[in-house]
C-alpha cells in the first residue's frame, strides 16, 4: 500500500492521512467474482453510501448473467472490450468510459476478455429470465468476499496479513 502524502497547492495541513488512501493495484490479488469467468480487486468501499470501486477482469468469451443496476455504474475500459448481448454492433473498447444508469438491465459479452475500472453507486441484482431477482451483490458482499480471500492468501502463504481496504 502506498502511503505517500499528497498536498494541493495552498494546502498547509500537516497530513492528509485521514483523507487519502492510495494503493498500487498491481500488488493486489485477483479474487473470484460472482460472475463466472470474472475476478475483481476491491479498491474502495463505503458501507454508509453503498458505493464501491473495483478493478474487474473477465476471461475471453465471457457472458455475464442478466442483471440490473440498482445504482449507476461508471466504467473505464483498460484492456480488451465488450458489448451488450442485445446490441453486438455497439462495442466498448480500451479507452472508453461508460455510464450504466441505475435501472439498467443487460448481459455484457466479452469475446476477447477485458480489464476495467468501475465505480458502483449501489448494488447489482441478478435477474432470472422470468424477471425475478435471484441474487444481489453489494458493497457489503464485496467487503466480505475480499477480506475472506485475503485471509486465505495470508494463511496459505504464512506472510504478514494483507491490509483490507479502508471503509
């Protein structure tokens, strides 16, 4: 974890350690996500607002389950790309930013795989073909899953515990 202190011009405070968190994402492990063929890195989580930020990596030929965004999701594609199952002509590729508004229901498809940064402004619900909600992943789910994975890595490696992300 990078604990360097950053100051803005004109900022004369002694320390920003209470208001700044940074990490070197490459140092974090990939953890299995709820979607088959996908992994995530939890970068931040705010259980009060329900907002959380992730790095997401999906394997080649991944098809996400049908899902609904309860809160908006902002994404920036770093590698690869994807399109929506019902709109294969509209492709999102590395360098693209997208905003999936709250209420969006879709099934992303990634023929070549992808890596992206995403900010979730609320939970995501898995939706059955009949329209019923069959599961939810939210800020708390990500925090529990992330910490569990870090605990397993630490116990297997016998190394100093990795630090979970601040809330």
